[in-house]
C-alpha cells in the first residue's frame, strides 16, 4: 500500500525536503504547534538536515529493514 506525504519544509536549493505522512500530518503538526519545546527542537533538527549538517545526538538514520535501507 502506497502512502502519500505532505511536504512541510524544503531546502533553499529545493534538493531536500521534510515531509510527513498525509494520514498523520494533522496530528503531528498540531502537536508541534501546541508544544513550544518540541516545535523548537523539531525546527532545529529540520534546519540541520536541510542545511546538510550532522548531529547524531539529535537525529540519525534508522534502518528497520532491508527495503528501507538508507532512508
């Protein structure tokens, strides 16, 4: 089953974006909107990812199975 995503942030050059699953988008975005602490951290992580910076203490790649390797 294919799922659709909603792009919520995009890099300045348009090569990278942050997207959330459409089915979960409303709940996730509402959560970040209502929780200032998590919104600030989420925005910080988005800035790092979109700016090609690495901080393994805040985020890392997950490889739950072979099919999604490198995502």
